[in-house]
C-alpha cells in the first residue's frame, strides 16, 4: 500500500474481519501483513515487486529465495489464492521475462510441496478490440507475450488476473459512454451483441476478455478481476463520492447475486475492489482517492460488503 499514514497491519486485518472482507490483494510482499493474516481465513493474492522481474529472471535461485521468505513460513496459516508475476507489464520493456519468472515460481513452489496457482495481471489495454464483447481480441503486440503465458495457464489450471476499470472508458468518452451503464444502474439492455444483451460495462469488459482468451486456446483459463473501482475525488470527470459509492455498491450486489455475465450466466466472478485505503504516496489526483476508507479507518462512503 502506497501510504505513509496507514494503520498497522494488525489494525488493517481487524478492519477487514469486522467488515467481512474475505480476500485481499497485496501488490508487494510484507512480512508484517503476512504475520497479521495468519489463521484469519482471509485469502490473499501476493506479488513480487514489478522492479524485481529481471533479477528474478536472471538469478537462478532468486525465485526460490522469494518463496522461502514470503510463502513457506506462512503456507500452513495463510490462504494464498494466487501469486501474480507483474502487474500490467505485458506491454512493457521487460515483458519477455514474465513467462520465465512464472515458471521459476511454479518450480520453486513445487519444490516446497506447495501448489499455489501462479499467474500474471493484465489491463484491458492488452485487447486490440473490446467492443462489442463478442469481438474481443488481443492486440498483436500483447499476444506475442501472452500466447505462451496463456498456454501455460491453461495447462496449470491457473486464472488470468485482469484489472477492469469501466471508469477509464467513461472518462475517455463521457459523451458516448453512458454514466448509468458504467455505474451498473441501467437495469435494462444497453448494448446488444448477437443474442446477448449487456446492461453494464463491467460485464461487457469481462466477457470481451473471455472471448479474446477463447480465440487463442484459452477457453479453460478463468478470468479473475484483480482490480476494479472508482475514484471519489481527484479533479477528473465523474470522480465523486456519490459515483464511487454507486459503482462499488452496485458491483458488490451484482457479484454477490452470482448471476454471472451474459456470456456465462450463473458463473461466479472473483473480484477485488481497489482500494482499501486512500493512499497519499500515489500520484496527485484520482490515484490517491480510490479507497473505501481514510487512513484513520473511517469510511469514505459505505459499501455493503
């Protein structure tokens, strides 16, 4: 978490338990947080730092050392859902190392007799086409890196983690994209796609990613939404407390209903909301204002979790 005024790990975990938050995503490892997670039943996604990728790829023992430090001591008492190698780096300069590191982590976990799915996290930017959902396809640049990763995920039965932000689609074209459609408020079909109808952009984005996976042999790869959310402040279009409250409450209600998406009705979606706290070390603007809570643990707005 990118803040220098945040509660202690034990306070954070107590807050999560009091609010029925059953899963967390950690974008960097923290031993104090892992210690606080022991025997809580809270599931966690854990990642090495993005900046460690090349070191992990080139040093033959670095992945094993990371697993021995951050996984093995806690494996019996912490519910590790997934390990994610890199966050939104498929289009980056070091993307060619992701598969190598992913495989190193799988081997290190197996050597420790642990079977935790290892994957990567992508943004919706890896799609060359996302509208309509049935037209979802990876861009040529992204596919060069993703194709062998998807093959590996399918073989290992690990999901692909995806950051899904209808907010950014709305900001890009506020005169074209309806606010109610991105806030999950419409209640009726807005986008018709063959015999399927979409009432909200969240479902449309998830199904576009699923379609893209199907096109390249990844039909068996599940999509886990590793990040989604809405800023409550920050000076950009739509960044208000009311919109953030509406989006996250409607999203939670939608996910809890287990109705799935039009492409996969009644298929439950695993979703992680960004973020738990407003973080003052993020860049100025909206990135500091995605939190459900202020650093003093009072609510920015209420979400029925």
